[in-house]
């Protein structure tokens, strides 16, 4: 009886702990509301997008000033269009990385250079941009060697918009000029424009700023084991710890 009581208490505590961890931040993108933006002399439109945390809304383009709760552990991405809400199912790893990005607003420290669109795309997929840049140093005039390094981290495919899945990276390029964005849903991409703000927009508006006609789809090569993925999820860690504690107590008290 004592053992059952102890186990019951452990699972009650676990439930309370998990409930306290399940704090959700919302990224809401309004496709029906456009905001006029300007970068240098180029004007374009982005979607009205806000990050909402504990009832407080922050503009997506207000990079570095979101000040989200450190206790937030979940991210929900919602696209609003014509009075309908479409919740975007991102891979758990990408969802957690986006949440970390919104909470931390990474800078040069995490990238080794200005935190631009390239760093944004790598960071969102858990790839260390500094590590990649270090390997690429000196290879920019050797496309074969450069591609070999990139394929350690990315599966690179020809662009076809119908093939895109939420979280896919799209690279636009022309010679040495390039831009990276992350696909969320039809007509919705999110990207960091240079060293400045993060915007949600469509491909056409993005090409007004970056008129690069060559496109590729990049998908990460996931090198992590199942164990490493498990231990990055705080809720799974909590449940796992409670399970281990329950097993230990059962062993000692039975």
C-alpha cells in the first residue's frame, strides 16, 4: 500500500510538472493583412505577423525585442486567412529551435558573423553555422568542394514549389549573392532580411528584395540519434526522470 501511495504521488507531481512546462508561444501570421516595408531603396510587403506569449503580442519584425518568457516550451505556428486558421505542423526539432530563436534573438556570438538569413536558416535546423562557415572558408571558388561540405549537413534538391514541406529551406542565388528563407505553408515564408528584421512574406515579395532566379530546396541531414532527440525535449525529460524515480522506489520498497 505504501509503495502504491508513493508511486501515485510521483505521478501526480509529474503531471503538475508537465502542466507547468506546457507553456505555448504563438506565431500568428495574417495573410489577409499586408504591411509595407522598406530595405534600402526597395519597398515590399510582409504579412502582419505577431509572436504572442502569455497574452502579450510582439511584432515579428521587432528582432531582439521580443523578451519572451524563459518558461515557454512549445511553439504553435498559425496562418490566418479568410476567417480560417491553419495550424502549421513543424518538425519538433525545428519548432523548438524557432522557439529558442524567439527567446534568445541570436547575434554574432552564435554565428561567428552577423546573424543574417544564412545563420537564421542553419540555426532553425540545429546546424551550427559557424562550424559550416569554418569548413567553407577558402572553398568559394571551388564549387565541387563547397558542395561536398554542404552535403554533410544538407540534402540539396532542385526547386519545385509543389515539393515544399513545412520547415524546408529555400535558397535563392545569383552568382555570389544569395538569400535563405524557410517555407511554412503555401505562399508563406519566414526569413531574416540581412542583419535586420525577421519577416513573413511570399516568394514574389521576397524576390522584389532579392531578385535571384536560381532556387534550391535544402533539407537537413539529421545526424542525431533517437537518444539525442529525446533529451532535447524538456517534457520528455521530465517524464523520463519521473519514470526512473518510480522504478527505483518500486525496487527499494517492494
